[in-house]
């Protein structure tokens, strides 16, 4: 069965604390959602802010291949008309093919929050839905607090749905606004709603029925996805959620695992298999635009979702990938990763080296021993593939280091109210030649980097293209306070090529020096290995 996906990242998703999207950001995300195959994109609440109104103006000029744009707003105010209601008129101006109206389902909210009568609320729902149906719109009716309202007064909650259905709504969406419902309750209520609507003459069981049922859940009980799946299995066809579950408090229902579970586990159709392979990319793209770090442990799409670290697991996945994976990661655009760490067996080292195209020549044990020693001292190779590569390369008996750092001095000084200065002096050997260089820098690490390069550049001009693009420091033993060790992670680049290296020491300068050393030796070692391979193939 086809499921209709309704994305509200641009409206409900931006309710998340710390998340703010410009109009430009919203347009970018809308394009990406369209490529993913989402059926509806809720662009915002035009009555609530000018930014959303601008989005609706600009999205009209964007060609969407698949998705329909929806504007969100509430039913008309009590004792007023739609024509005189500013919020309703903002929805008219948004001029979208789909209008989503939110209304009250709970007598508590009608009487205490809206301060009107249950009867007037039914009229507000009916009038507002009919107003947009008369204007040829597809109308989605969001029944706010439906599950809580149902518990309080089932007959009234059902009556609000009847009001919307009779006025011509195309979809009735049951909202677990406070996110406190459990999957069994959700399924049971959806069943009751279906029976009720059938008695009223509305069949909601198929996607092409005149009226469909939808579900909108929140994650306050960590059950948003489970609740949405329960609702779908009970007969909801339309599902509302956000990318990465962004939303108020603990978030909205995360469309990413919902799509993957419905499609891969339960046989529903949400998007095409090609679109499903975009899932990882879409999740990371939206995180990047929202300026949030992607959750590395997110199910299906996280960097660690299919990472294998324990030695036994790695040995097993090397033989049968499915042995420790619930799905083939490529179906959602992710990949299996082998993590190298002190927990690893020789199999991890072998597979990781293979992935990097490195020959181990029987050195697994030596490399693993070295990794264990260094991890004990606070190093971590999981995110430092460049340093792992250098360990493997240096373990080869015929490895000739392109240079050797003999010693260094770093001086950081501040005189009066002048700026701080940093100077580094380095003693370094290339072949038989020993060199002394000195350089100043924006900080001690920068000065060190410059001094090392100054000595190396005459011998290795190719290092001129190598850039340090990221520098991160993390404290290894947080509970030790100042005695804790800094671990430095450096990311370097040459064109499209990237590698990260690690250093760890009680002294942050020494930790940086170690990571810097690996980061500069790696491109030279790679080039030598390549040159050697070419010579050998020419000779052979
Ligand atoms: Zn919501």
C-alpha cells in the first residue's frame, strides 16, 4: 500500500530550540525533500511571521517534481467570519494547493484555552474547512490533542472529526500533540475513528478514498516513530513528521526511520528504491543546512549505524555482512564501517587496511599491538584514519621515513598590552641533512606547522598544496580536571583528498606536534608508495 508522506520540518521542525532557518535555507530543504519523494511539504504558518509569507511567494517559482506545498494555520477565531479573520486571509494569500488547518479536539482546550463553547468550536472547524474547499484547495485537517481529547471526552473528539469530514476535508490527521501516547492506545483509537467514520458514511481505508486518515506524533515518550507505525498498521495512510525528528521539546516523529521501517520491514511503499537510497544524504544535508551536527548514532543513517568494532563481530561480518546488521546499509545510502580500536581483533585491522588499499604483509599483530598501546595512552583511531594508515605504513620493514623531527621549541609571549606572539624552532632531518628552522605563527600550533614546512618545502615542494583544514581538541579524561590529557585531531586536505590524524599527550603542544607530523608525512608516504608501485609495474 502507498503511504503519503507529509513533511513539516519547515514548520513544526523549526520549533526546536536552537534551530532557525532562513527563507533561503527553507527553499534548499524543500528542493531536497522533493527529490526524496515526499508528497507534501508544509512550508510554514503564513499568519505567524513575514518570513513564512515570503517563503510561499518564492516557492511558487520553484519547479517541484513531486511534492505539493501546504500552508498551515488555525481554524477561524470564535464568533468571527473567515472573511474577517487575518489568519485565514494569510492562508488565502499564501496561495498553496494544500491548506492544513489545525483545530481543537479536546473540551479542555475548547473551554479553558479558547474560552468558547464546544458547539462554536465545531462551527469554527466546519466553516474553515468549507471556506478552503470552496476555493478549490486540498484541505488537511489536523486534530490537535486528539488522543488526549479522546480520553477526556471521546464523543466530542469524534464529533470534531465529523465536522471536518462533512465540510469536505480531504484528510483527517490525529495528533498526539503532547507526545505521551503509547502504540497500543494509538492503534485502538485509530480503529474506533475508522468505525465512527464508516458509520458516518466515510470509508477511509484506501489512498484514493475521498477521505483519508493521517497521524502526527511527537517524541516525548521516545515513541513517536512506534506510534506512527502503529497508526499506519491500524489504517492511517498519511503520515506527518520531520527530517531527523527535529521539533519542539523532544522532537517530532522522525521521517527517516519511519520511511525505512515502513518500506524495508513492513512492505509499505513510501518512496522509490532509488529515493530510499538518498535517505542518508537527505538526513545529513538537512542537518548541515540547519547548522546542527548530524547524530552519528542515528538509526539507519548515522555514521555509526553500521560500524563494527568488537573483534568477533568484525570476523563475522567479514564472512556474512548480515550476521550483525539488520538491513543492507546501501538500501538507505549508508555503508558498513570497520572501526579500529583497542577492542579490535586482527580482523578489524586487516579489513580496515584493505578498505584503505594498504598491504599488511603479515604485520597485523604488530599494528594491533601498537594501536592498543597508543589507545591506552589516550589516542583514538576511529576518526583518525590517516594516523592508522601511518601506523600500517611504518610497520613495513622497508619503510623509509621521508623526514624525522629531532626536536622543537615553542615560545609564546605577551609584552604589555601588545598582541601575543608565537615562535617555533624546529630541528629536522631529511636523509643525511639536518636542518634548523624558525617561524612565527598566529598561535603556537600554527608557528610549529610553519617551521616544519619551512624545513621540508625545499625537499618536498608538493607539501605547498597540503592545507590544515580543521583542528579539534578534546579532553580525554574529563574527570581528571587539569591533569586530563588533550587529544588533538587534525584534518588536512590536498584538493579533494582528505585525511585526519591524531596526537595525544599531557601537553597540548606535543599532542598537536604528533598529529601534525602524521598529517605531513602521510602525503609524502603515499606519493612514494605510488612511485614505487609504478616502477615495479614498469619493471615487472
Ligand atoms: Zn506537532
